[in-house]
């Protein structure tokens, strides 16, 4: 499994994929945070906060993570190398986990350079260093888990088809549905209790909750549960192709 994980990571950085994902992520966030006028511009808002990054990043990841994962299994299916992997001393679950962890690792690598933003914003505070550290780290944890869910969804979508473009579109649709779809559905619920229950099924509710800086076990369990759900779904799809 470790060898397959390293192979996927090397695959990202032996081509433009890995570099492109990180550069595009940083470029888009930098433009909105520091250059483009508007509600996300840190300088214009006059507050030492990272809220702009954590509002923009989920939407950027919504497209970038599926771009990472779209080839994970679909390309193996198209070229026939998936059957070759089955002959190696790795289980089906290990193959899925290696591909998922490699995708998630790239999400982490794209987040690390944004620590420069954190340092810059904290220096702009009055006095310097006046920034909500707890809320910022909570948001980083939430964003990392959100990227994990997107990665799990992307690998699942990739297992459904041998076409990378179809896998990309499916992953974007499912990720959007998980992020905001349940919030839209809760808005049309007639019962207040039903509205609350439906909204808690979406990523947005738990992402916003953990972004307040309070690490709630219910939010962690939600993120872990959704990731596990799509990993199990991927395994089920691959097993069904053998029937």
C-alpha cells in the first residue's frame, strides 16, 4: 500500500498535475484575498482575519480535488492496469486507500503554503499578532477534512466510469450536493426539527461549526463517517465489476 501511495504522489509531481493544483489554489485565493476588490479583500475589510481564505477555499477545492481524483481509478480501468494491480500483494481496500490518501496528501500540501497568509494577516493586526488563533486552526482542520471528503467522493466517482471527464463532472456534482445540497433542502422543509436534521447532513453545517475553533467530536465523526461511506462505496463498485 505504501509503495502504491508513493507511486501516486510521484505521478502527481512527475507531471504538471500536482504543481498546477497547488499553484491554481494559491493563485485564486491570493487574488481574492489581496488584490481583487470586494468582501474577501483583507486590506479593504480592515480586520486581521483569515475568514476570506476559509470562505473561498471550499469552492476552489470543489473543482480542484475532482481534477486530482478523476484519473485515479477511471484511468486504471481504461488502460486495463486495474486488473494488473489485483495481481500484486495488495488488497482491494489497500488500493483504494492508497489512492485516497495520495489525493488527500496533495490537499494538505496545497494548504501548507497558506500559513504565509496566516503570518501576514497576524502581522497586520493591531497590535501585531492580534488574530483569532483558535478559530483559524479550527478552520484549517475543517478545511483539511472537507478536502478529505472531496477526495473520497472523487475516488468514488472515478470508480464509476472509465471516462475521466465524466468522473470529474460526477465528483463536482456530488461534492456540491454534499456541501450545500442539504442546506438547500433544509430551507424547504416545513418542520423546524426536520430542517435542523437535514441541514446537519451537509458538509457546510459541520465545516462552519468546526471553523468557530471548537473541535466537537460530532463534527469529527461526521467527516470521518462520510469519508468512510464513500470509501466503502468505492469498494462496492469495484467488487460489483467482478460479478
